[in-house]
C-alpha cells in the first residue's frame, strides 16, 4: 500500500541511509511519475522542503533520491509533499519497483486487447452505416439501431482502453501542465459524446469506431515505450551482476565458508581461486597471480599482482590462488561506483524534452480555447446548441494532435528500421535525436577502434610451432593467441604453471618455459605486450602481440571529421598502445590510463564546454561515460552492461556503422522538422474550416487520417546513402 500524505504518515526514519560525508539520504519509489513535467515538478517541490539539499528523480526506475543537508532528515515531510502533488510514494524497493513496472505492462496489454476487441466489433456495426447493408442504403430506423449497437460496444471499450491516457491527462492538469494525453483524452471523450448525441437525436453520423481505433493505435506506441524503459533500467543491474553472488571467506580456524556478497565486511579474509572474479575491493596478503582488468580499465595486457597489491571488484583472476583482505563493502566497490555513474547518466538523459511535448504545451490551450469559442459563438449567432457542439467537436477532431504525435515517432520507426538492416540496433527513438546533435565523437580503443583480441605479430612460423605445445597448455590470453596462430597440435608434458609468471614443461624431451621476461631471466622491452619462450640453456625468443585495428577504422574517423565532428580517444590502456592506435587512425587528441571515473569526468568536461558528445565504448570502464554522454554507441561484442547503457548497438567489424548511424540520424531530424511543419500547416488550414462549418465530424475524421498518412509517407523518405570506406 502506498504511503499517503495524511497526518498518519508512518515514521520512515528507519529507511534513511548515511552517506560517506555523514549526510542522510532517502530513496523513494514514485510509480506515477511518467513525463518530464512530472520530473521537474517533483524535483522542484521536494528540493524546497526544509532540510532537503537535493532531489533527483530517475524516470526509468521511478526512484526519487533525496539528499538531506545534515545527518538527520524528515522523510515524512517529503512523502507528504509528494502526496499533495498527487504522487503517492513508498520506500524504494527494487522488487516492488519491478512489480509496479510489470503491473503497468499488464495493464497496457489488457487495454490493447480491449481496444482491439472494440475495433473489430464496432466495425461490424459501423460498416453497414457507412456503406449500406448488402448494397442497400439503410433506413433511418436501421441506421439508428446500428449506431446504438456500435455505441454499446465501442463506448465501454474506449472508456476502459483510454484509462492510461485519462489518468495521465488528469495528473498533468492537476500539475497545471498540458501533455499530449490531454488533447487525446478530450478528443476521445468529446467524440463519444457527439456520437451519443447524434444517435439519440437520430442524426446521420457517429464516430464510436474512430474513438476506439485511435486508442488502439496509441496504446501500441505506449506499450513499445514501456518495453524500452524496461531495457534501459537493466543497465545498472547488469553491472552489479558482474560481481560474484558469494565470496569464499577464510574463518579464524582457517576453514572456508561461502558468504553472500552483501555480508562481506572490510577486514574479512577472502580466498579467490583461478577463474573467479574478485568479489570486493581488496588487498593481497598471500599468493601471486595475473588479473584480467580489461572489463574495468580496457587494458588488454594481464596485470601481475603479488602480496601488498590491491585488486578491484570485477577483475578476473587468471592463474594463481589469492588470499585477500576486504577493503570495502560490495556497495562501495569499483563495480558499484560505475553502476552509480550509469544510473546518474540515465537520469540526466530523462531530462531530454521532446519537441512534440513543447508543441503540445502551446497547442492544447489554443485549440481548446478555439473550440470553446466556436461553441459559444455559434450558439450566440443562432446556430443552436446541437450545431454549435458539432462544429466544436469537428474542430477538436480535425485538429486532434495525431499528426503532431506521429511527426517524430514515424520518423524514428523508419530510421530505426533502416539502421537495423545495416546492422545497427536503435534502443530508443530519442537516441536518434541526440545522435543528430552530436559534434564530438569520443572512442574507446580496445574493442572499438580495435577488435579487442590480442594477435601475434611478426613471428617466424617455425618458432611459433616450437612454442605452441606450451601455449596450448596455458589459459593465459596471450598464450591462447599464440596457440591460435599455431593451429592444432601436440601439448607439452609435465606442465607446471607459475602464478603470475608463466608456464613450464617438456617438449620433445627438452624442458622449456613460456611467460614473462623475468620468468625466463631476460629484460623486458618496455610497455609492449609480449611473451618470452626458450629451452633451458638455449636462446630466448620474444613474441609480440597487438590488438587488431578494425579494417575501416581510419576511413571512419576521416569520414566523421569530414562531417564536421571532432574526434578523441579515451582509453584505460597503456600510453604506448594508445598512441600507436591513435596515430594509425588519425586522431590527435587522446588520453591513456583512464579510469572509469576519468572517462566520465572527461565527458562531463566536454559537455560543460558546450559539446554534444557521442561516446563509443564497449567495456565496463566505459559504462559511466556512455551513460553521461549526449548519445552513446557500443559494438555488439561489448559487455552486456555497456550495451544496455548505450543508445545504439552495432554488429560486425565495421566502424563505418557509426558514420551511417550519424547520417541517418541527421536525415531523421530533417524529416521530423518537416513533419512538424506539415502538421502545423494542416492545423492552420483545418481549424478555420471546422469553425466555419465547412467540415463536419465525419470529414474531420477523414482529414485527420489523411494528415497522419501524409506525415507517415514523409517519414518513409528518411535514409542516407550507404557509406563505404
């Protein structure tokens, strides 16, 4: 049951959480918050509550994060404020939020089913009215009977199916704002009213089928929007899912026990075996190994760690068992921090105000004032209440904002379909609008400019075949790349792997080693990714590895520059590899060794300078920057959490998909603006015609459909020539 704003609001102080700086915070679930108007009103009013320092509403998760100015706060005052605004709230619970989201989805599906039933059955009675029954014109009594049957079926269906719009319109009016659901609701209700009036007075026309058909089409769009929100809300959850659900804790008597991750406390001793992920940020007290930090930092080379070193949650332990001491709880880990960055970025995206909503804010009061003026004026000049009402209804029907509402979605659907055929998945229509505005592109290196897979370079085939038996016996990523280059073959015997160093074994009766330079007692060659191989007492051979550049990376960067975009590279990899890749693709501005926070801060800095940033990344260390950017893309090989944080996902090895997406997004923006112009011209011509009586409700319904068709046909022109390197 939702907590209300009455005086009996329960004490919610138990739900306060303490921040690191000592201030109190509160998370509330606000299930009825839906639009940007809701967001701005809730944040403004809650921030004005005494003692509240800030209020941030995430429309995707329906979560209101309230921060108080001191160590204590008054949660009840916040809940009462929300209640007075018409937004019941409860303490935030992820399970309850999922239930509310699922309940909304079920309601939309049921409303669609009712609307579909209404459309099919009202048509059964409406078609004889419009076209005659069995080729014969219906008499007055038969027409009236068919209209009554149509109304008895269509009106209840329309009233039930329209409830999502009616509730939204009522909340909007209570907040003294007008969203797109207000004219839709009034148009539907007035259409039903006029239809019943015509039926009772035995008039010629009724429009029950038009009302329920309109709602059916609008509900389809509302349900698709609901599904997109569900996908967007999973980004932060996917990041947290990278953490192990349990951790192996070493007790005081040296026995082992599995403990839920949430119960791990700073100071607990942990055991992490090879192949497991580090559960929480920790310090090594025993053991040595190599860690794969590529999901966290983007660095392709495994990092050697030993006693005294620090490990971050989410890193993959590759070779040796490690004994760790926990330094933080799971909620304070590096992965959780990145998840919070993603959530903050998703919240900032929800502030995007669509042009259709702005147009509706002006359209609603103007058209409704004209309808009232038409009714009152017509009655005053002697038309009578019936004719005046029909003219007012015709005005509202002919100017029903269907064309205005379709102006952007029709273009988005067309553009998304074209991109899908070219291997780009668009996750939300608003993403295309943001992508078209981008003026700066920021690339990650590993997995974006490159393919993200180490590749053996400049090695003699006979030497590769010589080292391959040892490489096949190791799980190390570089050893696997060496084995892949050699192909199938025998494996070394008597194999022993030294954690964090390399692997030794016997090949054709001779003992050999494969691993780090120190493991083979030679000097490393700087920052290059390398492995060394040699038989005991014989010459050592060095293998070099590099990440493969995408085949069209340089051409794609040049094409972006030709379109007027600035291009940068932000990478968590070492300076040497980043510099080489940036030079190969022609990018002068680049930064290496970036943490996830560094990347997010860099995007914020560009945004503060007025840049519209398109971030293209694939790793966990990119998720925060992807969420913060104005628009975001990720390759299909990216981590699932990064794909969820991105707006568009492209498949294949071609980076040219970024260029094609930008071209189509810009074309879509042009078509959308044209559609707004067409809708505006239509309303400027249709409204006076309806006011003067040249258009009755039947003609108004046809004209409204034609305007929607014109907008849709114009949207089909969206596209761009296929970019080729």
